[in-house]
C-alpha cells in the first residue's frame, strides 16, 4: 500500500484534460498562485499539452492516456487515486466535466471538487464529485435548477495576471494595420456561439479607418474569411491565429469586443479591462453579469448588428471614448477579480473548511 510523503502544508491534486484555451490559461494562473502560497500540487493531464512545461515549473506533472473504454477507465482512475494518496493530497480538483470520470472516490481523507467554466449538461459522470465550483452565478443557478444540491455549489470567478508596466505592444504594421486605425480586438474559438460573424457584419457598417483583429482558431475560420470577403472588409479583418499570450495585441488595440450569443463568463472582458481597454459586448450571461452598462462597458442585445455598431460608435471610432469607461472597468477588475481576492476564496473553500471540520 502506498504511503503518504512526509511534509507539511496543503496539497492538492488536479485533473485536467483540456488542450489550449481560456480554461487552460486560468488553470495555469490558479496553480501558479497556489504554489506561491506554498501549496504543493500534482496534476494529471493528457500527453503533449503545449503548456506542460510551464505547469511543471510549479507542479508535479503526470501525463496519462485517458481511455474511452469503460473497463480501462477503472484502472486509470485507480492509478490516479494511488498516486494522489502517495503524494499526500487531501483535495482533488477536476477541471470541466470530462475530468469527472477520473475523480477519486471521496471520503474522510479526500474531498473532491469539479470546477466548471461552462454550463453543465448533466451529472451522469459526477458520481465521485462532492462539490461544484462555477465561475459565474448563472452556471451555479443552472446546476441547481438541474438538481445539484445548492449547499454543494459554490461560485468563485476568475482573475487575470496584471500586465507588466514595460510591456510593449505589437507593431501594427506587422499585421497590415495602419497606425491611425481604430482597432477592434476579439478573442476566442471560431465556433457558432462566439459570433465572430456579428463583428464582421458590424465592421462592414463602420468607417473604413476601423479594423478588426480576430485572435483564435476553430472550425468556422474559413467561413469567417469568406464572409469578410463577401462584405468587402477582407482588408480590414485580420485573422491573427491562436496566441498563447495575447497581451501585446491587446496593448496595441483600442476597443475589446465580445459579440458572443452564449458566453458563460467572458474572460476576454477581464483581459480587456486588464489591458486598459474600453469593452463593448453583447448581453450574454457572462458579460451581462460582469459589465455595468455605461459604467464599466457597453452592452447591446445578442445578435443585434446595429446595436453592436452603435456601441462601438459610442465608444468612439475616433477614440473619443468616455474617459472613465476603461478606467471604471479596470477599477472594478482590481476590486472584484484580483488574484488576492479570488485565491482567498479558493483557499477558504478547498483547505480551511476541511481544517475547521477537523477542529484545527
């Protein structure tokens, strides 16, 4: 039987099956922040993740092959549980619903949490999950409405890393964008719900000195390029691909646009505020929760091209934005979504609750 390693302090195991996106970026941020607080960590991930080496700087990493076979799954889960016991972790945190299949069985020496950054689609694989963590109130509301116990559903949002003061923006000329252009920037997967088509249609109704930078990739990229050509804005629509760190592009842009129909949180809103940009978004669940209209950003109805155009125009296609719009967004970010604030909530939920239950 495996024995626990000697040592003191909190220990946690992560199970993360994602590839590369917003959830992965926050996973790296949170695990790095926990490490700075002295939390020892082990993570079980798929092989060949592009962020594996970055994670390994502050966390033990186990790369596994996660089988679809129901029979083999039991052996993989048993192996994970065995390594977690050997590591000495008393808490396991799974990331997104796919991780729920591999969670160890909870008990007196193991508390299990599943962190959701998207809306739940059912709990049929959640047998070993004790608690849910959602990063927006709407995720938690939907989970409870679907039958998850309210006392085991917790809302803790995300934080973003402050940008270095000496961070230099990218050179616009390198991306065929004039220095005097108004640059709209939008980030995400090229999938239907992100509605990059809405932004491209809005661009076609905006002055010719307005350009759009679209950062990301996905199945609809070719369709979006075709749409830009059909609307005659192919020279003002710049597809910049997936960027592991888009901060230098954000620093070179003028307005952050989030045109999604169905956005659980809208981490890009936080990224925009973090870069000091005014934010324009459609009123999907996440941005609608984050943004106070006409104070920290501008909201328009989902799917409304003209509404999005009016918002962008109101911010100022000649950069005459209300001077406090970006400032108020940044102030709100620091007050509610700082690393200190969010990390304190995670520590309270994951570790201190267990210590109180033990009477320590």
